[in-house]
């Protein structure tokens, strides 16, 4: 899954820690989402979208070829 979380966070001039506190997760979780190492739960994705006043689809984009491995 691709995301624009870092862009949205930068627009609001928020640190990872500040955003994490607002949505009740750790700073490491925000970092992991931004770097693509972690896909958030649906609940967290909605919390993030709500925080920025946008839709989930504005921040997160499903990439069907992203992490899939072929045998």
C-alpha cells in the first residue's frame, strides 16, 4: 500500500510524535507507516484521515502489486 502520510504531516507542520499522540499510537508506528513497513488498521487509517480532514483514499492507495510475491 502506498501512502502520502508524510506529505500530509508536513503540510500541518507536525512531527511524527505529535501526530502519534493525536491518534493514540507510538511515534514508531507513524514512522513505520510512512516508510511502508506497516499498513495501518482500518480504524487507524480512518483516525489519520479524520485528523487531516480528508478521506482515507486521499492518504492511502492500494497497490495490488506492492508486496505480492510470485512463485
